C-alpha cells in the first residue's frame, strides 16, 4: 500500500474501514479520539432505569422522576435534577452521559426555513441533522421536519451523495441518534415550534445500523419518552433486504422509504452500489411485503440526474417495476455535490418522467430541490469540513463514475434495442 502523503491529509489513502464494493470514498473524517465508555441516558429503556435504581435500593418512581427530566428538556445535566438526591445524581453521571452531543455547529439557509447542524461526537467524528420548516399553506398545517443521521459517514457510496464521499467511519449509538431529536426539540421550543416528522435521511444507511435505529425509533415513538407517532417517523433505506424484513416483522407503522434511483439493475449497480448485494427486484419485493403486512404505502425516492437515470427507458422501467404496488414515488432533482460530474435533470425531463409513471396509475410527487432539501443537505457540512481532496483524485473518481454509468446506459440501450427488435419480429395480429 502506498505511504500516505502527510501534505495531503484529506485524500483517503486507504479505503474507508467498511466500504462496500463499488463505493469510491474520496474524503476522510476528522481524527478520532478515544470514546467515552458511558452510554447515553436516552437509549436506556424504562425497564433498564428501574433496574438501575433497584440495584441501589431505590423505588421505581425514581426512574419516572429521572425520565421526566430527560425528556422534558428542562435539565441539561444530571446535576439539574433536584428531585433526585445528590448521591444518586452523581451515581447516574458515573453510569451514563446525560447528552451525547455536547458540541454542535449551526448554519441557517433558505431565509431561515432550514437549519443544518454538525454534531461533534465524543471521539471527534461528526454527524449531521437538518430541520426544515414548512409554513402552513391552505388547509395544510404548519410542519417541521427533522432529518437525522444513523451513522458517521456511509459505506454504500452512492456517487451523487455527499455522505458517500466520506466512507463509513462508524455507526451511531441509539442515544446519539435520539439526542439529535432531543437537541432540536429544545431549540425549536424556543420559537414555539414542535417537530412533526422525523426522517432518517441524514448521514448513513439506517438498516445497516438496525439495532440502534430500531431502539431509537422505539424511544422516539413512545408516548412516555419522545412521543412522536410511528407514522411520523420515516426510515429511508438504499435497499438492505434483511433490514426491511426485520422492520416488517416488527409490525409497526413507521413509514418505509426506499431509495430506488434506477429500476434497471446495471444502472442501479452504479447509482446505489448496494444493488450488487441486494438486487432491486428483491428490494422491491421486500418493500411490497412491508406494505402488505403494515398497510402502509411505501415511498420510493428517485434522485433525478441529467442524462443518467431520467431517460424515457428509465421511466418505463420504473413504471413496470412499481405498477400495481402500494407505492408513492418522489422525484427529486439531484442537488449538485462537489465531486461528481453530474447535474440535476431539467424540470421538463422530471415532468415527462412523472407523466410516464402517472400513466401507469402511480402516485407521484415532484419535489423542489430547495437548496437544502432532505438528504442532499446531510453530509455536505461534514464533507466541507473534510476539506478539498487533491484535484487528481477528484478527476480519477469522476472518470470512473462516468465510465461505469456510460457502460450501464449502453447496456440499457442494448436491452431496449433487443426488445424493440423482438417486438418488430413478432408476427402481427396475435390472438
Ligand atoms: N442511506 C439512506 C438514507 C440517507 S440518504 C438512503 O439512501 O435512503 C437520504 C436520501 O437523500 C436518499 O433518498 C438519497 O438518495 C438522497 N440524496 C443523497 N444525495 C442527494 C443529492 N445530491 N441530491 C438529492 N438527494 C440526495
Ligand atoms: Fe449512503 Fe444514502 Fe448517501 Fe447512498 S444516498 S451514500 S446509502 S447516505
């Protein structure tokens, strides 16, 4: 392996610790420090807290007193919980961290409607969350959507995604996930707002960190803890089939969003490298079972990239794949990111694509890419902080992406050509 050049600190000299085949991470995260061994208090279940107090000869009502302060936002440290005796407060802070996100940088965009936060973790790694405020419109009530992260970085390496540039550095603990929501609840309370929806569309692949994500979902949707309805929590996945099956077996009402991006396997291999492990047909089959078992419509996300996945053939392939399923399709023009050669599709292309899907009876929403739309916003601050990779590395990566996508498009053209040829050679006037 070549020795990394210390003058170029941010080019990933070695592959990220857990990159998937096909991923081409380009940047690296800030240096790591040793982790704090104490778990965060927000991930402790009510039963765990009752046992913790019982071990110290204390009654179960103490757990309730503690939880009230943990979830109400009134306390910022165990020391603030004066309903508990001082020795219990000290013992708690020996066992748990009150907050796992003690250092957060903020940036506001969209005339104050969008707020991004970069959270520095105990070991110096970073992760991001974004708040989007949607004012009331007509009969629609005001909404506040929080986009949270499940990992620091991501191993999947989709080449249009800022997080994909970073590779995976580590999973977040359940408390690091929950504390993003608790942080924003406190911040938004000051403006008289409350979070109406939480979406796992920040950094990371939630279903590759399913234990922590499902623990977080349970806390976030528990009426005695964070208290958001299950239907207001969306788990977005690039297609981890065993994770979707696990979610189905839970029989909760969470919204499942699948990042489809392409229906044709060769192109999806390029856009979502996880497709090589879990092929798109298996992903859609697993998501359809989720819809049947839970009665919840699955959302399919498609980031629209000019000349790459927005062709008529791609629209037809997506329509054929999703037709007759309990599905809603979101088309989102790609938000340009620093190190890809690609641009968003034109508004006309996106409308044409939507029309093909609608003609197959599918529900489609075309989302505006509002500077900081969900997902695109996440990963960008961390990527910025990681600095500029050397130009040669960017050029090399762009060239590989372009080569792979051109090959996938050619393969698509060959398949379409053969199909057209087949149609032409069919005898007319079949029974
Ligand atoms: N890893 C999960 C969840 C995080 S990504 C997943 O892929 O589903 C959340 C969403 O943001 C995904 O649908 C992803 O495709 C989208 N996204 C990523 N980069 C984007 C970009 N440059 N423009 C628009 N959407 C993007
Ligand atoms: Fe990971 Fe999702 Fe970004 Fe793909 S789009 S690299 S799965 S965070």
